[in-house]
């Protein structure tokens, strides 16, 4: 099987020739940047550099899918959020983030701009997806990343007012969640038109480590479900942290794959969500992939597979300083299963 056939076999509950291995989140590293001569910040903003670095996950690492983009600001920037670049040593800029003060207040009236897909760096993202798809064709699946409604709402009105409103004024959040869903869905459809085979939705702020589980059920569930229902390709849902209290509702949004942080036990997810959902994850990104070596990574990978992981992957976005040899160890383990 080629990589796309392998990944689609797992999604369709068929037997692959071996376990797939890839990252649902960013897997770009400084070593990959050096090898393909595509660096941040340009690879966040320029479609050609973005595509070249994204392809490294397959050409350098050998992973079974190519994920783009590398940051979580595309929708927020296009909707008017203030963006700041991340500063790194040696005058190198890293991953952009949301700046303060927030662009909007919770009592403002959110508006979805008609030219949303032409704003900010979205045209360059679509260009990157098109370049990657042209390069790999049907040999390797292309994953397009979007941001979930709850997290995108927090990017616009700031996370603290968002979290306070979940207790004091939840109804005030609904227009912002509606805007977040609409923006993410529009971007997902454009990414699919550009060539993406899978959409990964990251909704970090919806984690039960930040909001009460009932907030996810009463607010986010509706909008995330609406989003996935509107997407015509397989989907991945990633929420950081230990998601045991909300994972049954995450499954009800009907993603094809749940991307799990290593704080969540796959056995618990399987018990709560049933046999149909595909489980992706396996190795902790900070304490294991970044800091430890192949022996520890192999041990953690094997345990994750024993616990029910079906696609071996980092548990979240990898640190850009992660050694290539550590990521390659994951692939070696996957090839043995």
C-alpha cells in the first residue's frame, strides 16, 4: 500500500499493510527546515515555502500524511485579530500567536466578511495545499488544519473573557461560536477545493482543563457537529489535555479520527466512544519526543499501541527543536505493526 491507501484503510475500518504514522498537528522542526531550506517565519506566510516545509514530513520523516499549516492564526487574522510573531534566538521568528489587547469585546456584534478567503495569509495557505497535492497526488494524504469554534472565539475576544462568560453569560458566546464555526468551515471547504484529503480541527481552548465539561456539551458540541457535518472529507478532532470528561461528546460531533493527548488513555476512549472511532496519538511531545531518546520513545509507542492507538503519532504539535531521529523512531515502531 502507499501512504494514502494505508491511511484510508484505517479510516474505512479495513486492514492496512501496517500501522500508519503521522502527525495531526504540526511536525515541522528546525532540522527539517535546514534540510529543505524553508524557514519560519516565511513558511507561515509564503505558499511555496510553506509547501516545501510541509512536504518534509514525508520526504524527510517518511510520515504517512502531510499536514499544513504550522500555526493557528489564519482564521483569526482574517477576522481582524491582532497577531504577533513568536521571537526565537538568533533573530529567527517562530510561530505567530494572538496579540493583546483583543480586537473585539464580547458585546460587539460579530460579522463574517464576504472576502474572508482573500484576507491575511489564507491565499498563501491555499496555494501551499495546491502545491503539495500536485507534488504527491494520490500517494500521500494531505491534511488541512483549521481551528475549532471555541478556540477561534477566544482568539477574537480573548480567552479570559471567553472563560468568564461560560459561567456568567453563556448566551453571549453563541454569536462568537457561530462566527468561529462559519470561518473554520469556509476555510475547510477552500482547503478541500485546493486538494486536501483530510481536515484536522484543533480546538485547544475547549479542553476540560480550561472549561467545564457541561460547557462543551451545552455550547461547543452544537457548533463542532455542524462544522463536521458540512465537511465532505474525513475529519480529525484534536483537543489538548485529558479529555476523558468530554470524549463521548467529542465522538458525537462525528469525526472519523480522534487525536489524543497522551494524558488521555485510549482504553477509556474506546470504552466511552465505541468501536467505530479511529484513535490517533501515542507519544508525549515535550518530555519524550523532545527530551528523551529512541529507547524511551519506542517503549511509549509500544504501550500506546497496546492500549488501542490505531495511528501512531505525536500527542500534540511537536517542539521545533525535536530531533529527527526521535521522530523516525516512531515510524520504525509503526512499520513493525
